[in-house]
C-alpha cells in the first residue's frame, strides 16, 4: 500500500504562519531601525534580564553541586552575573556605553585574529575571503570605537534592527519559495 503525499497542499498552514512571521519580523526590523535609541534600550534591558536569570541559575547550580568542589567559584560567578545584570538594568545609559565599547573592542580584536588567520591560510585557494573578512571586521570595529561614545545610543539598536529586518525578509522569501509550484515539483521528485 502506497501513501500519496499531496505536497502541494502542505504549504497551506505552515506557509501562512511562516509568511506572517516573516512579515512581522520585517515590520519590527523597520521599526527598530527607525527608532534605534528605543531598540538599543530594549536590547540592553533584555541583556540585563538574561544576565540576572543566568546568574540565578548559576547560584542554584552552585548550591546543588556544592559537594562536588568549586562551590565558592560557582557562587562568585553567579553573583557576578546577577550584579552585572542589575547594574545594566539600573543604569541603562552606562550599560549601553559599555556594551557598545565591548562590541567595538570585540570586532577590532576579531579583525586582527581574522587577518592573522588569513595570512596563515595564504597558500590555500580562496584565502582572500578570510582576508576580506578580517579587513571588514577590523574596519567595523575601528568605526565603532572611533565614534564612541557618540554612536552608543543608536548603534546597537540599528544593528539589531538590521538583523531582525533581514531575518524577516529571508523568512518571507523562504515562505514564498516554498509555496511556488516549482519548489513543490522539486520536493515531490526528491
């Protein structure tokens, strides 16, 4: 007995949901880019809540495993997470400045390491892609740090907005592609 799967009817509900989520993400991305200072504060607050939650989990873990050694270090790490999260929550502007500085420093450091990696890969074909990646990352880090602290209120929000926007666009395009008759025929023949 063979079961005939009607692939063309599959996109119905899943397609609609995926398309709606993609449209929602696209709209939220545009709003985030249009209001970067608000998005930056929301992101900073979200990070502070994540740190407090992670710190609480680390404290619980420290007490659950106190007989296995390292209790003091686990306890201190949990407290560090919680205190950092509370500081970010209570002083959001300082948190935004700190996060922007960390992002710029991270990208600058990553750019240097990518350049070192590129030169180690130089005998291999296409090593220039790693070189370009390192140069672009280094430039981005330098741009962030050269304009810090003036770019702090809008930078993180803009980056989050761009990420959400492109996530939405890719979701919409994947949903549209999944519903096209051409993709249905390819899925049926696979």
